[in-house]
């Protein structure tokens, strides 16, 4: 592994956090990072429409819907999330879990395309007269945070639930190192006019490098430290209530120092709580505290 690209990424990332905001991966609209205000724009980007797969739990007369985003290489229909889904339904909440472009090992859309797809479903529920909470597990949790500060996209949600959030790119030297060569490859492919050609790239998941099939343009939207939002810029900018549930035996809880990250959230009615379980197992224990928090907000 050549350390030079990684060093350049770290320097560039630091300058980005200090001096600039982060724009969307195709919208071309600049995001703001001044006077403590940070936002992320997906304006001008198309919506992800390549998957209609979703998992739903509906309750007659429900007034609140939780829209859930699965983790990296996960699926909306994953059985590990079923107890979380069922716990919400049993307490009177609708649940819609969306299949996102980062599912499985064939990634077929950008981050902004995925967030715009989420926005479409949020608007559908809002138009139907229901309150909306967005939740996300692991990588889906990170993208839930990003959605919470995405300009013109988060106006119609009442809060967010983060379940063992992961893929905090700038918090993980291992992830940056593991993907640095592939980020360079993807940038070179785009420069040569091959940004929309399928290729094999590495991601980093559960402590291991894992191959996935994607285009350079899609891949960079999740792995380029020059454009992917830094969690330390996102958290202070969140104005919505946040429930952050961390797994007691999840290595990411200590690796990311989640309690310190969560302390950057200053929005009212926000709560950080540790529940039993590892990165996946905590999902079996997430419904009860989630319902308690939702009821404390009056939903």
C-alpha cells in the first residue's frame, strides 16, 4: 500500500473540514460550511429507481411512520432487522424499510440518488398526513444523519433514529487506507471517460476488505474522502431530535468513540443509549428504547 495517496487524502480532508462544505455527488449545488452551519445538497440529482423491494409493516390508523435504511451490503428484508420492525408495528407504528443502492455487493446508484429516493417516500407519507421518522442501521445510520442535514430534503421528518451507525469514513484510518487505491482508480476511470463502466472495487466492512461491483461514479459517492461528508461536520448541524442506540458489544461503539460523537448533537430531545448486543445483535434490542423515545416525543 502506497502511503502517499492516503496522506494526501488526510490533508485534503482536513482542509475540507476547515475551509469548505461538501456538495452533492451530481447536483452541482454548493453546500455551506460557515459560521457553524453545514448542509449537504442533492439538488439536481436524479432519484434511485432501480429497486422496488421494500419491507413493510402497517397498522390501521397509524399516525407515525418509521422509514428505515439498511446497512452496507444489507437488504431491506434482512431477518436480523425483523424484530426491530415487528416491535415498532406492535406499538402502533407503520414501518417501511427501503432497498437502497448500497445493498448486496452490486451497488447501482449514488448516495444522492438514494437520499432522493428516500425523500420521495418521506413526501408520500407526509402527504398522507403521517409524521415521519427516518431510521438507519450501520451505513444506513450514517446516511440517515446526512439526510437530516440535507437541504430541502429533511423538512418533513420529525426526527431520526441511529442504530449502531457505521461507515464514518473520516473516523476510520483503516477504511481510508483499505480504499485509497480504489478511490484513485475510480477517479482515473472518470477522468478517462469510463466513470459509468462497471468495475470491481473494495469497500471495508466488519474489519475486512470486501469486493463489490459498481461504477466509478457510484463508488466515489460513498468512498471519496474529498466529497463524502465528515461526521464531525454533520452532527453539530442536526436540528432534529436524535435517538442514537449503540451496541454494548459492537466494536464500532469504542472504535468510533460513539459517546463523544453523540455529544456533538445539541438538538433538543436527543438521546444516546447503549443496548445489549454486537453490531447486528443490537437490532434485537432496539425496538423497546425506540418506542419509549418516540412516545416521549408524543408520537
